[in-house]
C-alpha cells in the first residue's frame, strides 16, 4: 500500500525512491498503465540522483541520473499525473534528449566536475 501523496511532485519523488529500491509493486500501484513486468529490463540500472526541475498542477519535469553498464546518463522527462479515486497516479511522460554537461557537478555525488569523474 502506498501512503497518500498530496501532490504529483510528492508522488514523483516517492516513485523515484521506489525505482531505487526496485519496488515494482509500488510503481505498478501508483501508475495508470504501467505493469510491474515492464520494469524487468531496468533492474540493472543504478539510480544516482533526482532533480525536480518544475512541478505544477499535474505535470512534473525532472532529470533522473543513473548508471548503467558503467555509463552515467540522464533521463529527462515531463510526467503527467492524474487523480484516480482521490489518489494521484502516474499517467505517462514525454521524454527529452538531454546530456550531462562536462562542467556540471558529477551526479554520482563526488563533488568533482563530470568530465573529471564519471564521464
Ligand atoms: Zn562521478
């Protein structure tokens, strides 16, 4: 069961935690269409960091940084949420092409610039 999330941003953050913990049941429960089987192929991903860029009524834009097969990448998405029976749920999302800038702080949390760290 999931605790009530009063805003889409809160739900977005709790879903990110669920990705980190590989809690596929929670992810299925908090989305309209996603089935937990869909998450099988992303279980090799190591999530590093979540940045919420913008959040309004029912849309949350975020960047989620992750490491897969030794490569650090970023997922940039605008997610749409809907209220179903009084509970916010993830509906779908629009993906954007995004890269980690070489002079950005490395998402792994080392405090170094990306180009001098995980790039
Ligand atoms: Zn790094």
